C-alpha cells in the first residue's frame, strides 16, 4: 500500500481530492490531517469517512508532534491545508502567516526526516503572480503577490522550493487558478452568490465587477494533481489553469440566469482593497505531460449550481446557524 498524507483534506479541494484518490487508487492508504477550522468540515468527507483505505486525523499542521509520525510514514504528501480566503486575510493576516507559512515549514521539516518520501506537493496558487493585465503567467515569471493571503502562499511556495534546492527533497509546486465545484465554503464567490440567489437575497458584486478569474473545475484540478504526483519533476513548478476567463459580472449573470433569478439581485458594493484585476495561467508545461481540462465551464457551472440546489443540508446550517459565519458576513458586507 502507498501511504498518502493529505493535509487540509476536509476543505473544498482537499475533500474532492481525497474522494478522487480513493476512487482511482485502490493501492493508496490515505490519511487526512485537518484542523477543522471554520472551512474544514467532516461533512465534506461524509461518504468516505468510513472508507477502509481512509483515516481522518483531527490536528493542526503547526503541531510538530502531530505531524512528525504522519509525515514520517508517508510516501506522498499532498499539502492543501491553508487559510484561503482573501477577504479574511485583509481583515486579519496573522492566521495566514501562521498556517500558510509556518505550518508549511513544520511539514517540510518533518518531511526532511521521512525515509520513504517520494513526493511532497506544495499546493500554491495563481495569486502569487499578482494581477496579470495581459497575457498569461508562466511558471518562471516573477512573483508579485498583492494581498496578505497571496503573500503568505508565495512565502510557502518559495520555502517548499528551497527544501528541494537545499536538501534535495522531492518537492513539486502547483499553482492553480480559481476552483469551483461541490463542497466550496459559501464565502467564496460562486457558492456565496448561488446560495444567496436561491434564497432571493442580494449578491454583493465588488467594484465595477470587471475583474477576471480563470475558472478550473475541481475535478480537473484533481486529475492534474494525480498526473503530477506521478510524472512531475522534482523542484519544478506547474501552473494548473482552467482556460475559462470570465468577468465577475458575467459570471454573476450566468448564475442568476441558471437559477431563474432577476439581475436586480446584483448589489454593487465597495471594491476589495488591492483587488487583483485579472489572473490568467499559461499551462503549456502541464499540457506537455498530457493533461487538459475536461469540464466545459457552462456545464461545470450548471452542475455546480445544481449541486448547491440539491444539497441544502450542506450549506444551510453554515449560513443560518453558524454564528461565526454570520458575524463574518456582517463584518464583510454589513447588514
Ligand atoms: P479551504 O479553505 O476550503 O480548505 C482549507 C482546509 O485546510 C480546511 O479543511 C481547513 O480546516 C484546513 N486547515 C486550515 N488550517 C489548518 C491547520 N493549521 N492545520 C490543519 N488543517 C488546516 O481551501 P481550498 O479552497 O480547498 O484550498 C486548498 C488549497 O488550495 C489551499 O492551499 C489554497 O491556497 C489552494 N488553492 C485554492 C484555490 C481555490 O480556488 N480554492 C486555487 C488555487 C490554490
Ligand atoms: O485564484 C486562486 C484563488 O482563488 C485561491 O488561491 C483562493 O484560495 C481562492 O479563495 C480564490 O481567490 P479569489 O479572491 O479569486 O476568490 P473569491 O471567490 O473570493 O473571489 C472571486 C472574485 O469574485 C474576485 O474577483 C472577487 C469577487 N467577489 C468575491 C466575493 C466573495 C465579489 O465580487 N463579491 C464577493 O462577495
């Protein structure tokens, strides 16, 4: 059996990856390590918690005593755990520095001593390139992160790289564009707008709504990671971009149209400070290994909207009963 450690496996992408891995790799034994922050939820793993090849460990990546034995026996470490919401990083960056930078350091230190380790995947983000007015970011481009989340991810990205360059650790770094799909916490734009619109509530569009994101279905992301675990080269960075550049205002209209809701639900609100105008990833390097995204954006968005429509049990308790979420929502958007 291949011992696989997935950090942050109770979050959005991590839980989709755990499910993907268990379905495709009967010879993998997957351990999820997750702190269960506001964004990490056992419910995200409800159908695989009792899977015979899966174990769940409730723990913090900042805790070296928890991480050491898990990392020590792992052949593959896929490191998703992070604080991930840009708006929250603007409200307070401390937790982002601790988890995203220091937490990555704790895991890398443990990984240096792991005798069987053959791959450490540092899950980075396209936000490390900063705003890209024209063209597409290449893996060799300068990093110009512009918000505390992006800066903490850039720190972790380069720290992971340094463990390859210095200690010859089998690290690869992936930088994905905006993911969408099931189990995404309803603070991020697609699940927030979909669930608000289902309830006939306003959808708060930042600034002029003309910022562009490059959408990647989470299943396509999982497939790219699976390929890179096998075929990526140590010390290399790989962009994972969906190739679906969409302006926020257009995305919003598509969501409302899919739900049969009126455009009058769009509520322009003050812009996010330092709001990156556009992200766009060049994916030549990954495509050369044989990967291409398979989920057309229209289809993926329709299915995603449908998933939130069919799974109110998953998001309604967060939006209606979770006091921390309601307090965050008031702070971020007012009443
Ligand atoms: P998420 O917020 O849904 O999940 C993060 C998970 O990490 C949660 O389960 C949380 O409980 C866990 N976690 C947080 N702090 C922890 C700690 N100290 N110890 C252990 N677990 C901890 O995030 P996501 O959207 O699934 O993102 C996963 C990774 O992918 C992150 O590294 C993020 O930077 C990266 N990424 C996300 C996107 C995107 O569009 N969502 C795009 C590119 C890269
Ligand atoms: O690009 C990859 C990144 O994508 C990941 O690294 C981050 O973890 C992930 O959160 C995401 O960051 P964004 O800031 O791009 O995602 P978010 O869903 O917060 O916002 C997407 C766009 O929608 C962005 O231009 C801001 C806008 N937006 C967002 C919210 C929450 C709004 O207009 N209104 C909103 O209420």
